[in-house]
């Protein structure tokens, strides 16, 4: 396995938070990079959606309590 392939496989393992299946070893480095990029974009999108939902939920809290509630929930 080339150094570039190993780096991309490690990057993919980081995104998966686990070792990729052995069959991923047959992928070219650029394919591994593309998969890691897609996973990273999806994770960022999901995190942004969760943050937006949390902010929307805070609108249900009375205005005077929003600051303290935000600090408690999002330390």
C-alpha cells in the first residue's frame, strides 16, 4: 500500500471512527479521499442541522431564561 493510500485510509478510519472494511484496501487513494470527504461533509451537515434545531428549541424558552439555558446546555 502506498503512503498516499495509507494516509487516505487513516483519514477514512478517522471519519468512520473505526477501521474500514478490508475490501476498502482495493480502492484507489482518490476513491478513499472522495469517500472521506463525503463522510466529513455529511457529519458537518448533520452537526449544523442539530445546532439549528437546538437554537429553534430555545425559542420555546422565555427570553429572560434563554442565556442561562444556552450556557447550561452548550457548555
